[in-house]
């Protein structure tokens, strides 16, 4: 009876939660929070150090500006130049690493190639000046550095007037070596067969150089056939001849093949852009690089010369790179802007009999 009553009642299921024993574990984000606090404290400390440094720097510069205006000018040149040097040094370091992995020079832009060439040629100067400026009381050494900018400074740290003076000294050096290149070229021409077209074109150029006449780009291009000969490749040109060409083009003799290839790529890139887009300063440095004196030329004359140079360089391919290096000699040496400097140096090339 009892069991029947129990069975007749509705079955009620009561579900009770199971009791679980949970082991306490420290919150997983505690360590991350501690790390974040440490990072914030470190960043705060670094920021405070930077603020103290900048305040001290501003006080120091105001003191120099008030008491020693000349030293203040030198110091500002150093600070501004350091930014340009840092930018170019980073480009140079990245390119060195990438080229070790097989990246080709032709894949870089004109700006990158110019920065690479600048640092490669001037890193011997850049390291000492960075070291000197880090020394205590380095401001006392600045007059020494700025009195001889051509010896101690890279172009990043020079003022417009200082760089112009240095470039004029370089141009004098180039003109002296241009005469030596002409001597080497004349000897090379004498060894060519007399019946060839390249020999006749080369003789005409030599006669014009001997008479002090300017050479046109198409006349230089007419001797390209000479430079297609393997004997005129960069590796086969005699060392003395290569050394003279290196001095004319501001190239490193030990790295002349690579530097001349970079210069070829820079010229190709410049030939595709309008020279009129260059600023006055940029135009001036390009003219100095190609062996003429822009301080005695108007802007229109500088543009005219650069257009003639581009007409010449557009024809040049990789087999004509040695001819490109002769462009400074053929298109620059007898240029009217160099007449006064040649008179000062008593330069007047004559073919040796």
C-alpha cells in the first residue's frame, strides 16, 4: 500500500549543484600589470631625463648666443649637420646590409645612391667629427674644425659659403688632373688604327682641346666606339690613367668600379628629370661635380650646361662608363667659366709631340 502511494505521487527531481573544491591561483594579469608599471616608470624616467637634457641644452645655447655668437653659429651648424649625417648614415648602413644579400644598385633611388656615395667617400671625416663633438667642452675645438672645413668637415656640416670655397678648391684640383687625363687619352688615341672612324673623331676632339675650344656632346658621343673595346673597360685601363680619372670625378681609386657604376646610375636618374626643378644650391653642386665653375655663371647658363650634360649622359650605357668619366674633361675643362681659374693656375693643355 505504502509503495503504491509512493509510486502514485509525481516524481520530483531536485537537482542540487555539486560542490567543487577550487584551488586558489593568483590572477594571471598580476605579472603583466607589474610589467606595465615598470615600463611606465622607465618611460617616465627617460622622459624626465630628456626634458632635463633639452632644458640644459637650451640654457647652454642661449648662453653661447649671448656671450659667444661665433661659437653659437658653429654649434648650430654641428647640430643641423648631425641630422643630415644621421639620415644619410642610416641609408648607407641599410644599403650595405641589403647589398650583402644580393640586392642590386639599380634598384635604389637617386637620393639613396647619392647618400651612399657621400658616406662611403666621407666616412673617414665623419667618424672623427662625431667623436670630437661628444667630448666635454667640444665647443672649444669647433673653431679649429671650421677654419679648415675641407680637411675636417663633411658637406653636412658646412655652410653655403664654406662648401662653395671647398668646391672651388676641388675644381682647381680637377682641372690639374684633367690635363693629365688628356695626356693619357692622347697616348691611347695614337695606338688606334689610323683608318677607323673613332680615331678620326678622337683626333678632332684632341685638336679642339689643344685650341681651347669647347666640345659639344655629340662630338664626345662620336668616340663611344673606342670605349666599347674591352681594352678600354675599367679593369683594363692602366692604373695611372684610372687614378687621374678618379681625381677628376671625386672617386675612390680602390673602389673605382663600384663608385663609377653608382655615378652612372645617378646620372641616368638625373637625365630623366627636368634640371629646372633643382634649387639654386642643388644646381650649383651639380655643376661643380661636372667640372665647371657655377660662381661665374647665371642660373640660365648653369641650366644650359646641365642640359648639354644630360644630352651626353642619356647616350651612355654600362659599356660606356669610362667615357662618362671623361665627360668632366671633355665638357668641363675648356668651359668659359673655368677660364679665370686656368689662368690663375697657369693651365693651358697642349698635346705633347
